């Protein structure tokens, strides 16, 4: 049977998929395979995870979650889904600082692509990584920890440096979050007060179809403190009176509790519940990350394309991400605003539109999300990352024979 990604828009070409039952077995597979790539939970929309040789899925490896309360870290088997990790952390009184919109994705797969949630002070999930244990091309195990020379190049690594078997993450004491949804935020108010809007809660997401004079939904997630009060008016937007789904026409039973009810962090920070389908399922996604200082101009540039975008769009989401120092992180070097598109599954039409969006966002040095669809027709990614050449040198040193190379890396990163 053909193995596809979660969305079903990409069928992996790799001829072999292995499910090792132990790290030793994984090491042997890597040592004896000329080409190998790791699979996470297959939520990427492109061919990033694929390879010309063997794919290894880590779902057969023993799962482990080890909390170190003194170091305030957790070491987790790399294929663990964030939702599973979050439940174990919360039960032990601990938490992560942030989560993506869905808890279904694997830790290793998410950090490899700079997956993020939202929040002016929330960094990409990869920024919480303080250590990695990786299988090298010869099958041996090596560790890289925060502070090592190559660490900042090794976390958002697109699977190019080895297969992660364990990831160590920063943790904090568990906390509660309340989620409010407001409807019909006037675009004028959003653009005039963008800083106030995005800093009004720990995590803020704006959902729009780019048409009309208002943004349809604003999702705000606030850490609950004794002084927490739900907001009646939000820059002209009004509180939703019932649970909402960000996509039109989908049952909000899939979404985490709203209406300002307080609950554990992991049951509010993701938009979607672990035991339900996230988003739609029948969809494609793209996202571009622009510098925070260019956000208003970039949003205006996309709005100007609304007539072309709207017929293919289910919904767009605008989020903020705090900067970090990871070489290939989409927030490397400074705060970013993410402009995301959930498309109808019309691949040819979406592919034809992406160059237009990328041309409109090119003046803002927009970085495409590594795991979503993008065109990069002019092969411009190198110009967007100051440590690009360092990453390429790191790949050349770590994997001189190209065991972890694939078509995506050849096309976008490692080409001459
Ligand atoms: C419905 C939906 C909602 C989404 N929401 C968000 C969101 O809120 N924010 C956001 O930023 N993104 C989002 N994404 C994108 C998603 O988070 C990324 O594509 C992420 O990389 C998926 O992780 P995965 O475990 O499925 O990885 P995969 O797609 O399986 O693999 C991704 C990459 O990780 C590598 N990899 C996987 N495991 C390992 C390992 N053990 N060692 C080394 N490399 C490994 C693979 O080789 C590949 O290069 C969403 C996607 C979907 C489908």
C-alpha cells in the first residue's frame, strides 16, 4: 500500500519503510543503508521527509519520558507526539512554554521544521530544545547539547544531520490557560493597533479570509492569574457566544475549550484536540514568516491579492513568533509574524498561485515554513538565513556521503 503524508497530497517515493523496535536496530539500519530518512507523524505537506532509500518510522521504538526537576528539563523519545508528552508532563506538575495548533505531531518532526505556535514572547518549539541524541550516518550515537559549537545548527536541521532518538526540552511548572474568541475585528483596528492586538494575550491568532473589512475570528490564550478578566470589547470585535472552529462549516467539537473557561495549558494552547482531527483533513497548507517590523506592510500586500487567494482558501491564520538564534529557524535573528494559508486541496491551482504570493512578500524577506508548500522559484532561501553557509558546512562535515540527503535538500538547501 502506498504510504502518504497526513493530508494525502504526497505519496512517499522511498522504496522501503522500516519500523525498528530498538535504538540498536535503528543504528544497524542506518549503518547498512546508503540512504535513510526519518519519518515523524507525516504532517508535512511536501517531500521534506521522503528519501530515495530507506524511511525509518520511529513509532516502534520504546517510548520514554524522563523529567529532571532540578534541571527543569524533560528527555523524551524523539517520535513521541506533543499531546502524549504534554499529558505526562501535566500529570507530574510540569509544562512546556508553548505548543503548535495541533498536539498530534512528533517532537523530532516538529523541531526539525521550526514548527511554532503563537505569542509575542513564544519562540518556535525548537527553541525549547536543550539537547539531542542522534544516530550518525555510520550508525553510532552522538549527543549535541545547548552550548556546543554546532548546537544552533543542529536543531532545525530538516533531518539532514542524523536521526534523533531522544530530545531534551526545557520545562516549567504547570499552569492554566483560558481561551477567548472574538469575532469581526475591523482590519483597520487590527493594522493600526497590531502590537496591542498581538500582545494582548500570551498567544494570539487572527483568522481571516482576507475579504471584507474585518478579520473573522481572534483567538486569545491567556495564562490565568487572579486578575484575569475576559474582555468584552476587543478593538471593536465582540466575544463569540459559543464554541467556534476556525474553518467555516466544521463542527467546533474538534477545537479546545473556549469561552474563557480556564483549563490545563495543553488543553487550551493547541487549537485542536488530540483525539479529534485537526484543521480539516482535506487541505493543503503554506506559511510565510516575515520580520515583525514589516508585518503591517506584508499583511497589506497579501490583502491586495484577496481576489486571487479567496477562491482557493479555507482560512488564513496570522500569528507572532519570538526570535531565536537557531540557524535555519524561520524566526532566526528576530521576531516574526507568520502568515499562514489553509488551502482547499486543489494542488495545481495552489501551486500556480504561490509564486504570486511569494513575489508580493519578497520585499519583506519572507521565509517559507519548511514543512508546508512553497515555490521558491528563484531559489532565494540562501539570502534569507545569515548562517546558511554554516549549515551547509555542518551537513558536509556530519554527513559527507549524503546518507540523509534527499530531493528536497538537493533542491532547496544543498544545491551548488
Ligand atoms: C493540520 C496541521 C496543522 C499544523 N499546524 C502547525 C502549526 O500550528 N505550526 C506550525 O509551525 N506547523 C504546523 N503544521 C506543520 C507541522 O507542524 C510540520 O510539518 C511538522 O514538521 C510535522 O511534524 P511531523 O512529526 O509530522 O514530521 P514529518 O512530516 O514526519 O517530518 C518532518 C521532518 O522532520 C524530520 N524528522 C522526523 N523525525 C525525525 C527524527 N527522529 N530525526 C530527525 N529528523 C526527523 C523528517 O525527516 C522531515 O524532514 C501543521 C500541519 C498540519 C497537517
